């Protein structure tokens, strides 16, 4: 690349490329892909061959272009619609119903002269009649009563996987295709056809670049010829340098996403620094960073970066505990810092031997206003947790993060991570009211009348009832999704060896397989149990009064609400309520893990709530902890907002008691931190201060004596600062981008729906994290 780009030129182009992408208001490629699939209907009887040939036809015919600012070819634009609710300015909490109807996406395309309403409706109506949608609709209809007020929820998981492209980068697709030609069976044939799609894509980009040569300046001609020379080599052959590796990776990713259009949310890269370091060779950190800036821009789609929750991971350790951070790790950090893009997510694995250099370099992210902040993972604990749940020793270094925070093994693990969602707080509400909603008055389930003194037994019995139905529903939607085969993705998830499609529900195509269950409301339920105990002990005459107050949302009994709010709450290092949370977490984990998915593998307990603490809380009535109806639930494993009142130390002590060994599906935890508590002279020193004040006490506390916490994200800011940003964005965010953590992902704070902006402000909860 010497002599092709002047110093800083690639960075300038990357920023112009992102600026250009943010000007795109329409996303129509996904619709064309759906239309092409419709036209392929009936041509192939075999599901795998049909999927592969459809993918090839999409790649052959979908419109392509190359920006004058691009140094690589490739885009995700044609795989995504303007669908993700939380960054849609028209989003309303009360209208959210999940992403369960695949035909709703057709509302996201605005009709015009080219995409007429009749044309849209034709594809929509065809989609409704596919085996996939008909089977899916049947499942949702069967379990509609349970899900309409979110006692539980299920969804067909599309993304939330981590493909392993390393062999493809090393050996090239020609070698992979030749190996598949030696194997018999329609699945192997489908995989071969799907891989050929990438070669077709590369040739189409070659033709575009040849055309662009004609009117290009002399400087741009040199760049285009270099791009062409690269495409003549990869993806057919293996990569030999970082530029070739990135270009090949982008083409593979583009085809992988097209295979699942529309909206394959939360595909993740995995350990990116380890993937690309072998190709960096003698390239210095600065030059590598410039290339990686273009890599990051690729993950941003159109005006609001609609390709949500695609995760890139750096850092971590090997089996012996040695650090695996490398020069590409730091080059990626430089690229992230300079670009500060709404996507993709940055995650960092830390461990006891993480070098201080990494903490120093992370300081600039945490202590620069409006800057993205990485998710932090304790790799030592992840090794322990996943090892205990069956992951082979040799696979542990490949622990990666899918989507927001779900730990999976790169290229070997189909975790179906967001397959089911369990709302414990709603089940408690229904338990106290004979299965009737206090929100709407509707009968959700036939449950016997419980009594307060027996609330735990009744609650656990009813939870088991709902969990069994949830499992049946979750397996049903997975079975429906199996109609949509993915031969291309399967090549990078074990299919090259076993010939089994990733989504096969009768034969296991990946080394590891499970189904996820995201569990909500732990702190609300535990706090409620303690409040009921306290009421029955101190004011037994008010037992009946509690049920009346709950049904009326405390409107006529504020005195009783104040009493309930004064009871012990999780997050303050108080023995009885902390013990209650631990017991609840253990029992629910064991119940969830006892459920078997479509292949007979266990569901994985995941105590996270990606903004669903707000969305599902909207459907939960008043609870005995004093929380009013429709208010948020506790986020992940965190205390409910406003209940941890004794500062960071006490909150950490409560958190560290949790049984993290149970959480092999993952969990969520957030700290809003006031920057005033960090007084070092520069951001690097503050990075070390952050390690000493936050990370070491939480992740690597020598007094722990059990599995330590393994996940955390932070927002280092105050409500006052964010209110100023909203009031005067031109002053505080002149670029139009001000990054904040929303849950496991970060987004442009200015892109968020107002309800989500206010949720972030409220959930900073600085009283719970005071270091004074």
C-alpha cells in the first residue's frame, strides 16, 4: 500500500464515507432480496438448495455501488430495514410488541414510483403464506394470552451468532469449495453454492471498479487499481496482509447478512484482534488503525446506523492465563476512538494479567464526554462459568460475545440467545391476583387464590407453569425458523465438517447448542418478598389492605406505599434481602436450565434486559416493594432505580453475592458514574484509577472466594450533562453524534426515541454509585 494513500488520507476518506452513509434515508435492498426469494418459490424442492440458489440470485441481481470515498468494497445496507424500535423517533413504549411478525417489516418501506404499494403488498402477502410465517403465526396465536402482557415472550432468533471466518481468510474460498465438491449430499451442495455467491459478488464489484476507472483522477485510479488487484486475489484465495484480510472479511459478512435479510440483528465478529493480527505483520499501529476505521464504518447502516448490536471484541487470555492483547487490539482502540461511531459495539475482555497499558488506553473512552464506552468482561470468570457448563478446555480462549453480552464460542455455538424472555414481576402480579392483570383487568391465566404468607410457594409454582408453556412456545418458533435454511452461515459454524444446517431442529449442526432465556424482575420480586414478610410481621392486620392498594396502584394508600418503600432493598448489603435475591436467582436458574430445547439441550439462564426492563415493566402492575404500575423493572441483576442508597461499596457487596456461576447465558449490569470522583491529571491516569476503584473491587476482589462478576458497562456522566446535550445539541454535540450506552450496545444518544433517552438519564442512579 506504500505510495497509494498519503498519511491521514484513509482516515479522511473513512470520515467522509460515514458522513455519506448517514445521509441515506431509504433502505430498499432488503425488500429486493425478499422479492427475489418470492420469485424463486417453487423452483427447488430441497430447502437447503433453495436457500443457496436464492442467495446466489440475490447476489447476482441486487444493485451494487462503490463510493468514491471507499477503500474497500462491500456493504450491509441491503440486509437491514429501518426497523429497530429504540432508535426510531416515533417509538412508543406502550406500542412495542416485539419483532415476532416477519411481515411487519413491510411497513418500513415507504411506497414511491418504484416501490409501489401494490408491489410491496404482493411480496408481503406471499411472505404471509410461507411455511415459516404460517407456522410462526400458529405458535404466537396459541400462546397469545400469556404474551400480550408479557408474562413471558418468545422470538425466532436470527442473528446473535459469531461465525468463524479464520479458515476462510487463511485458505480462501476456492479451497473450501473444492473440499465440498468431494462430499456427497444436498447440504454440502447447498453450502458450495452459497460460497460461490461470494465469488460472484467479488466479480460484480470488479466490474463496478473497472467502470469507475474511466472517469477517475490519476490519484483515484491508483487506488481503484489496488482495490481491483485485491479482488482478483481474495476471496478466492487466502489473504496475506491486513488489507486483504479486511476486504475478504467484509465480503463474507455482506453475503452472510444478505442470507438472513431483513434485519439479522446482532451478528458479532468475535475476537477481532486475534483474527486480524496474523495479517498485520510489519504494518505499524497507525496505518493499521486507518484501515480498521473503514472496517468500522462498514457496520454503520444509513442515517441511524440500523445494523444494531454487532459486537467486536478485543483482549482476553489463553488457557494458562497469559494475556492475548496484541498490536491490533490497540489499533482497533485507536480506530474506535477517532471515529466514535454509533456501531459496532466494542467489548473488552479483562483478566488478572491484563497489562496496565490497556487500562490506560481505555481511560480516554470513559472520560471523554460523548465518547463510546466498551463493555467489560472478566475473562477469568467466563472461563470458570463456561467450563462448568460443558465447554471444552481447548475452546475457552475462543469465548466471544454475541449481541449485547451473551458469551458464546466463536464458530461453534448456536445459543439461540434471545429465544425466550421471562418476566418474574408479571408472574408475581398474577400470583397475587388469581391470574388477573391489575393493569387491564383481563384474566391472563387460571391461577388459584394465593395467600400472602404462602407467596413464595405460590409464586414458584406459577413460575414453573409459565416456564413450561414458554419452553413449548420457544421451541415452536425455533421450529418455524428452521424452514429458513442458512447454508452459507452454516459453513462457518461447523457445517463444512458435518453437513448439517445450523437451523436444523432434528440434527445438531454446531458443537454447542442451547436456547436462551432472558430473565427480568429479580430485584423487584425479591424486594417484594421481603416487604411482604415485613408487613406480615409488623402490621399483620394490613395484609388485605396490601392487595387492595396494589389493585388501585397505591392511589388511595400512599401511607402503605411509603411503608413498603422503607423495607429492605437489594443493593445495600443487607443480609435478608441479598439472601433472597441469591435464592431466587438459584431457583429460577435451575428451573430454566431444566427446560430442554428442540434438540434436548438446556435453556441457558440469562439475567439481562436490553431495555426490556422498561418495556416489560410497562405491563406490570404495582408490586409489594412499593413500585407503582407501569414503572421500570430493575435492569439486569441491578437494584431497582433509586433503591440502592448507600453508594458504590455497598452496591458492589450486594452484587458480588450473586451466583454468577449460574448465569452461563449471561447477565446485564450498568453503573452510572459521576466523573467528579476521578481526579487524576489525564485520561490515561484516570484509566488506572478506574481499574483500581471499579474493576478490581468488582472483578478481581481477593476476598470474593467464589465466581466473580463477569460483565459490566458504564456511563460516566450525569443527568445534568445529558439534559444539556438534549437542550442544545449543536453546542454539546456539533458532529450530530453523542454516544451513550443504552444496554449492551451503544448508540447515538440523539438518535434515540425520547422515552429511551429519559430512561438512560433516570437509570444513571448516581446515589447508588457514589464514591464519596
